[in-house]
């Protein structure tokens, strides 16, 4: 049954078109994702399909008896309390509970945070789908970034809920797990043109890479990112270990026994002259915080190292953003102490963002008031999809997602050596997420991320700090995959899916990436060097032991054990070096 039929739709904004001649038919059972860069018109297209925004050209027709339910990022909610907006029945209460708002039906909407308001809006949309007297298979459910502001368990529950929807689903989301699990067709908006890809997220990536190859485009970066993302989907996210990040080229130099080659001419230096971090970065000792009588968390101990890759995870309201503010020095904890090294230069990307002058150009905002934009500014902006025209455009013409992308660029261009990111994936498009992951992979400093985006965590962090009622401040090695495996082993996965998705299953059997292998290789080399130093000390002790039988026996026993450990470490080094060679 056809629910929506859109033909020859177009939209534009001052200076350029968003999309043109876009046609799509939405039938019951369809699972359609709309993808494209921030500012390409995804939200505009969804509003045109829902009938909440006028079409500039073309037409949208509804099937007989079809009903449209939409979650808009900027929806106007009517009602004084949560229950007024989401409903007062048992279903609304259950949905609110799954979204982390259980028991808050009588809370005033005026007291809710921005993220909580978005969750109430999502609850209202899901309740509307099952309105009394309505047939669910007649409903076209249109969702604009439904996973924003949801925690990991709520996202897993939402996946299950949407997979069971009998009508049509059209959504915009940056969550690649959701895309990979739910979608069967991808509508891509790309620089004014539209492309329809049959199949899910992996099929879309493959088709786009092939299309760009056939067209012979010069945008090799986007093509390579798409192929890299497709490879990740096929093999699962690489396993992570809690070891310092080693540059791929440095690891290759170790394996091949040659000096590291110089950077290519004109290559963009991610450090941008940032100060080198000392041994002391940021340390938390017995930190706790509360608002009023209730504690969010207590007794959190944390020591960041200069190459830290740490994710902070936990349910909504557990205090993750509060902890990040404490780490940043923007909030004094209720108990405990925070020590920050003298070499630390912080860059903080939070959910609030900074106020930007709408009349200022993008490039001048990045350069700042004291200098003119230079080639490094331009190259970095290009890397985050601001072309020459967009760099000269006034900020007031940017979409909401483009402004968030600009905020990210401004944070990274401050030359920080410690980067704190609070929900960086919200409102960013898929291409920008892949670029951000690529940049963070080689970032020459420490990174701490608060995120509910499973794919982003899988690809950027080596450890997670869990903030919840059971383990406030517990550090878990292995990143998101390590934490998920621990929860599954203990049977505490909560509202997670009944069976793992294809990508989640692949994660646990994935072959380590070259960068992960490089980190392991570097750590083994450090271990070997330490063992050799200890061996030299023991040999020296043997020489001075003389006829002391007790000393000779003790040192000899330790030396034999150390030689065995050294042989094992050298064998591990050779195995890692060989594996790294085959992955290059």
C-alpha cells in the first residue's frame, strides 16, 4: 500500500539549491533513510514529505487512509506537563520509562532540559503511531535524528520498536548501527542531486564509492572514507586495547627497520603547533558531585595519559556531562580534587556550543579576530566539507548541522593537546563523522569523549569510564566492545536487542586494524626494552655475588624466568610485525 508519493520536489536557500527533482514513493513496510552532508536539505525534505513545510516545486500525495507521524528536531510541543504532551495511558508511561523519563509524567515542560524535551517529543510521536482506532500499517513514521539524546539502552530499545513497526519508516540519523539494522533503502542528497540506493547502509556505501569511481571525481577523500567505512562494516570495528596510540607510519618504520619518512609536501599538520603534553595531564582523586542532597557519583579516580583515548558512558542523568565539566575545570566537584598539568591546553566541544556572530564569515570565525585566514584554515575547513564558497559564507546562512560542524572546527583549531567532546555526533552527518574519526585517530594528544554513539565509540576509544549506579567511575578496558561483552557476560544488558546486529557480531571477531597493531607493537618494544634493562642488572648482580650461594640462587632463578619472559615478548613482537606487514 502506497502511503506517500513525492515527485519532482525541490528546495533551496539563498545562494544555492538544496536538492532538485527529488522523487520517492513510500509504501507500507518500507525502511528508508535519508543521508547527506549537513545543509544538504535532509530535514527540509522530511518536512515536505510530512506536509509541515510547503514544497517549492513538485507535489506530495498521500495514499487513501494514510496517516503521517513526524518527529521534527524543532517541533512545537503543546502541553504544560510531560503527560500533556506524551499522553497519560499505560503505553505512554511505558515508552517514557524506556526513554529514561519514567515517573516524570507530571513534570512541567518548562523545567525540562533540551535533551529531555527531545525525548518527550519522541515519546509523543511513538504514542501517536498507536493511537486508538488507527491501523499501524497505514502510518508513515518520519523521524529526524531520533537517537539524539538517548542513552545506549534506549537506542537499543528504539531499534526493536522501529523494527516492529508495520507501516513505513523514513528517518534521518547519524547512528550507523541503526542504519545498518533497520534500513532497506537509502535516499542520498548530494550537492543538489538525489540518488536512491536499494539495500541497507553497506549497499549505499558500496554504490556511492562505485558511482564516484565511475565519474572520475577528484574528491578522493570522500571516496576513500566511504570505502573505509564499508570495510569496517564487513569486518566489524577493530578490537581496541588500552595502549598508547602509535602512528601507522611510525609502526611501519619500526617493522622495516628504517627511519620514519618526512611528511608529504603540503600535508596538514594536526598538531598545528600545539604544546607537547608532559607526563602529568589531568588527575581526579576521590571526585564526587551532587546537586542538592542526591549524589550523581562519588569516589571517581582518573588519571589521563598523554595519548589517552577514553569514552565516558552511562545512562542519561548519571552525570557524564557534569564529570566532563569537572575534568575541564569549569565545575568544582563537591568532593575530591582535580590536578591539571602545566602543559595542558584544553579544547572543549559541548552540547551548548558558543555564540557565533551571524554576520561573520566562516573562514574569519576560524581565523579569529587577530589574523587573516591562512591555507591551514582553508585545508582544515575543506576536510570538514566547507568548500571555498562555504568558507566565505556568513554564519547566519548555515544550517543547524553546519553550525555544529563549524563549532567542531573551531574547537580543534584552538590547538588543544587535550580534547573533551560531549556528544560530538549529535547533529553531524555521516561523512563528517567519518572525517572526525579519521582526525581523532591521528590526533597528537589526549581525547575524552562522552557519547552514546556505539559506532563512534568503537572506532575512537580504547577504554570506557562507566558512570552508573552500579559502577560509578569504573574504568573498563577494550572500549565499548569490552564494556558490552562484560555486560552480556553478566546478563545486565538491560533493554538491549534480543540478538546482536551484524556489525556488533563482527566486532567481537574482528582482526585488529593497522593502527591498533602499531600500538601493540610499540608497547611490546617498550616491554622488551624494560626486560633487557632488568636482565643487564641481574647479570651485573651475578658478577658481584661472588661465592654467595643464596644470592646466586635467587638471581639465577629470576634471570631464568626473565629470559623466558623476554623470549615470549620477542616472539610476540615478531608475530605482530608479520601481521602488520600483511595488513598494509
